[in-house]
């Protein structure tokens, strides 16, 4: 069986996953689309050596920030890891908040012929993000509803695939390939938003601005830095926003993402939700174990 732990940033996924990995004597596979990139550490809430407590983590720091990564590549890599775990008689634990990545592994998603049409970049180069997103909406409305208009690369890829093998066609596949149990961590909205806002403040204190500046100074403009926490500070370094405004936007976008994540997890997965006990996290761990062992 595969154990999957999902939830928004700062909710306790790392803490729970480490406890479960120790309990089941296993390792962890990242389910995060940003943590695959080297140098994107603070903004992606990448686990530190101290936090890992000796537990091996897979699919972290495997790509340069200039390289392109996709859900198809993730699917292939994780399924290979799952096979390796099975050979070693280990229980895979997938942890993260990128719902589409995780679902692509667990269900029968087909990414054949999904390579982006390279001519589309040139064809739509003068289109604004909104206008480009409207093109996708006309071709594949369902895909436009799950891909944000500012994620230009994914929009173009979805347009490229709009004739056959649509993103939305894949999304609706409900054939599970594995035996798995999904645990979702949650809190009431007011508390969750407070956690997210505080998490952003901590990231700033830890040096997020300097981390993003190093990427900016290298001239990196790839998809990696379109993630929340990076794209907003790029606006600051481009002198479009003040630092204070950029930080407020990081908080706002993080809250918006959490809301979208819950919607996705509820609509796409049979999730066992646990309301996190912030005062005694052991209660959360025990509740997760009961769900898994039942």
C-alpha cells in the first residue's frame, strides 16, 4: 500500500511524514513540483537535513532551475521509485501539495504524445496571459479551469494537447493503479490562513529575498521561478512592486493556493481528513496511524 500525505504549506505534512517513515521503516517521495529544483529551498519549504532526521527523501534537488520539469516526468520517476520500494518490501510515502502530480501517479494518466508543440511559443508570443488562457478555454474549457492563466508554459502545453490527450481527459480518469490511502491535514480557515501568513514571515526572516535575488541575478526566467514566493519577488526586483507589496502578494497567493488545493483534494481524491492538533501533534500522528492500519 502507498501512503499519501497532502495538505497546504505549513500544516505539518513534513512532521507527520517523518513520524510515519520511522514507524514503517521506510523512505519518502516528494509530491511537490517546486522542490525538484536545486537552489529553490526556502520558498519551496524544502526539508532541511535536521528536519529529515535521517529519513531518505526522493525527488528533491534533481533539476537545475533552468531546466523544464513536467507532470509526465514526475509520473515516470515516481512509478519507478514505487517499483524499487516494492522490491525492497518498503511502504512508499508520498508527501506534498501538488495534487495533479500525485494523481498522475496513482491513476491511469496517459502522457503519450504530450510533448509541447515548439511552434506555439512563437505563434502566441504577443498574446497576454489572459488572451492566451482564453484560447485554451475555447479549445479545452475543462483544462482552463485547472490551469491558472499566469502559468503560461502549462497553458501552452495544454493548447498543444487540446486535439488529443487533453489534460482534462486525463483528469477525469478514475482507474486507480495502486492500493493507496490518502491522509489530508487541515485546520479551520482562520487558523490555516494565520499559519500561512506566519510561514511567509518566517521564510522572509530565513532569507527568501536573498535566495530569489541569486536566481534573478543569474537571469533565470524558467518555469521554476513562476512558483509562489519567487514570481512575486521577481516583480520586486523588476521594480514593478515594492517589497512590502510583494510579500503581501506571496501571502495572498499562498492562501489562494491552499483554497484551490482543498478543492482539488476533495473533488479528485477520497481523502481521510485530519484536523491537526497543534497543541499535541502526537494525537495527529496516532489518528493517521489508525486510518492507515484500518
